[in-house]
DNA sequence: GTCGATTACGTATTACGTAACAATT
DNA sequence: AATTGTTACGTAATACGTAATCGAC
C-alpha cells in the first residue's frame, strides 16, 4: 500500500517543525487541512503516529520511525526529478569544458556543425583536475586539457598547440629581441584579463602578482591596451587570427611553460558519439 | 518539486508492461486515465518520457532513466509502510522464541503478568541459530536457548533444566531399570509429536528414524498413547506438572544429550525493559 | 487573550470513467 | 476487424479554506 507524496511532505514538515501551525505556515496551507492529513496518514498506515493532548501533538515512537522513513521516501522522490531533468538536458546538449579560451573559440563552430539542433554548453576551468572530475560527473562530455591525461577510462587525442607571446610597444627595450623569458619580464607591469583559464595559473606562478594588472573583462583590457602602451600577453593562435595592435611587436616567451599542447578527451564509453568530431579535429591538426 | 505517488505507480506499471492497455488492466483503471496521467507526469517533470507514434508509445532514453528512479522512489515508499507497521507492532507485543515447548508454557503467564496489555507472540524453533538470528532481526525480543550463547550483545541468564524420560508400560523389559541410555532404546518403536523444538534434533540423531513414530499433533499423540502400549518420550518437568498415564513407568535417559539447561536471553540494549522479568525468573530458578 | 488543535461545512480541484475518434496491424 | 492511444465531456472523490469550538498557558 502506497502513501501519496503530499501526505509524506506534510508529515515531514510537521515532524520537523513540531506543531501543525508552524508546518501549515511553511506549507502555505491551513491547520485544519494539516490536521486532517495527519489523521488520514495514520489511518492509511493503521497506526498512531502522534501523542495527542488537548492542544498539542507530539510524535510518538512510531511517529519518529515514520518520520525517518518518510524523509527517505521524499529524498528518493526528489532525486527522481533531479536526475531525470539532468539526464534529459544532458542528452540534448553537448557540453565542453576547457582549460583555455582559445580551444573553445575554435571548437564551437565545429560542434554546431556536428551536432545540429543540440544546445552547446561551454565552460572555462583553471585546472585539469576539475575538468576531469566534471567529465566523470557528466558535467562535461568533452574536455580540453593542457596535459596528457593517463587514464584508460578516457578517449584522448592531441589537439592544437599554443605559444604564449608578449606584445610590447615598438620602442620598448625588449622590442628588438627574438624571444624573451619570464625572468626578462620581471618588474614589468603587464595587462591581463580573467577568463584565460590555466594561463592565469602559469603567469601567476612565473611573475609576482603586483606586476599583473588583472582586468575583469576583455572590454576593460582592450580599453587599457588602446589607452596605454603597457605590455600584454598574446599568443601565436591569437596573432594568427589577426589580433594585432598598431605600433606593437609580439615576441614569443621562451620558457617551456609558455608553450602548451592541448588535448581533447571524452569518456571511452562515449567514444562512438564523438568519433566523427575527433576525425575532423585530427585532420584540422594535421592541416594546421 | 515532488511527484505524487499514484503517478509513479502508474508510470512504473506502464514501463513494466509496455503498453497503456496492459498497465491499465493491471491497475484496474481506464486507458484514457493512464494516457492523461503519463502526459501529466511528463508535464510536471518538464521532459518527454515516451516516443509516441500513432498508436504506440515506447519509453525513450529519459523514460528509461525515469523508470529506474521511479522504482526506487516506490520501493522507499513501500518500505516506509512496511517498517512503520512492523515497528508499531513490535512495540505493542512481546515476542518470545524458544527451542522447546516447556519454557514457553512456563513463561507465558509470567509475561502476561509483567507486560499487561501487550500482545504475546511465541514461536518454537528447532535450532539456537535461528533464534539468535531472530533476536538480532527484532523478530524476537526474548529467546530460550539450550546452549549458553557466548555473545556480548546478549544479556543472558540461566533458566530451568529439563531431563528427558522414556515412559513405558509397567511390564516392559526395561521397566524396572533405574535409567536407560539411547542405545538401550534402539529398535524400540517410540511415539513422538512434532512441535518439540530441539528435542526433535536430539532424538533424530540418537535413534534411527523408522523407530520414531512422529505425529503431527499432540492430539494424535495422546490418542495413540491411550490406544496402545507404545513407549513415548517424557520429561521431569512434564511429570512434575502431573503428566502421567496409568500403568506406565517413566525412566530417565542417562545420555548427557538427554539433559538440558535452558538459557533465557535478550539483546543487551533491551536489558532494562526485561529487568523485572529476569529477576522473577531468577527467583523461580532458585526456588525450583 | 493568545496559541494550537479539532470539527463542521461548503467549494474548487482533479482524477477518473464513458463515449467517440484516429491510426495501425 | 482488432488493437492501441488520444480527445472531449461529465462526474465523483477529495484536498483545501473558512468559521466556529474547545483547552491550555
């Protein structure tokens, strides 16, 4: 014999709040309604759940046990809706997590082409760890890492490389160098923006924080680039896309941390779903 | 957001049976009603659960996930009623399990005296193991064992002894003996009844089965005792209660298996509840 | 008097059945 | 023709609110 959910919900509130009045206010229903519901519940179970004296009800021993099991049943009910809605969304969206912004920009048109009609969800993360966890939790279906993940549960493929550059005014002391290292940049005030994923970790570790002028938006960054002659970070991929500013030169950074190889990965179990995407990615990489 | 139980119940039936018609027959409601319920469920979850073509509905991927979680929610609901009813009964009954009938007869009046108003439930078991398991499962609150249980979770106290006798016609070859052993009884046809707990195990092990004329009821046994001069088992406790038959003599059986010491036990956690009963039992044992 | 629970009664919601219909097999 | 699902409509069950009552602090 099954108990209707609304009875369990009301009972749980009564058990938690202690009085019918308090519970009725929480549930936005009247006390008489609750009073009847509790009687109905007791009647359906065929047991007494409360110790009633004139204007007071308290859970008896059976009531305490019932409250415990009611909570479990309600939890299972809540989990149902939560998981079903989550699953439904997951099958009609393709979700991509990335450690850097550039691969997202490159992949979005590809994904739209391969999964027409599906919603695209992209998210930037600072660390590979949170991306890997997100993949396991089905928060992401595809992730872009900056280090090769040694995990058999993953299907992984090499993606593009990116080389960090510093962009300087033409008349800057470093402007005529073929390359610079992070140590050359020490003491320089450099413009940056958030939303650059793991690059933030790299630059913060290599340079002291007072030197990094971190902006909260790309707009603010671009404003300051135009309005000042301060150096800012760039990359071969950005430059390839034509992201240049007049009277500046861009110089590669020689440290190995300034060069990255991106890896694209999905769960092995979902390999088939992304086969054609991975093939396209492979040919893109070979071509580029 | 919570889903009413009746919707989950109906959905579970549809998922299990495959068609609305089959499910509606199982649930004793009409198809149109089920059709509406499934639409309502989809509407409340905000997802599609079925793949519909003209006169056919099948679960889609989301529907399969939903069916799984619906089953869990329903199981939790069923467990609620089951456990609550079981608990409620357990607190208004005292349940005794025993390895032999005699202690039950002795304890019933005592229990009625100590727990007025409570329902008494008694059960006979053949083995100490099933009694101990029943105690842990809260199937029994008190058990009578024939061997001392070495378990710290139990509160245990020595109860009465019982000595097995054989009752024979006065002119039987063994009738003038002071005592006999099981080996003396070999080949003798002996009347017995079921419902004697562990004694059945003892006698079956000591004597070969064709010699034991086992009756399904005490009535049948008593009929045959009156109608024949066949030997039957007895005990000091039964004799003490005046259970004698004319022209028969009762002789103790000398094997150590024919003598038993009963132990009464409850869970240590319920020790307090039975303290006064245990005290009475102790004084009874000392007196007897 | 206030707070908390119950009873009595009317109402609005809604889950259900019947009948008719549509589409496949 | 038989099977299966949907739509339309009326009905009966029932969950709820309002008002009144009772007791206790």
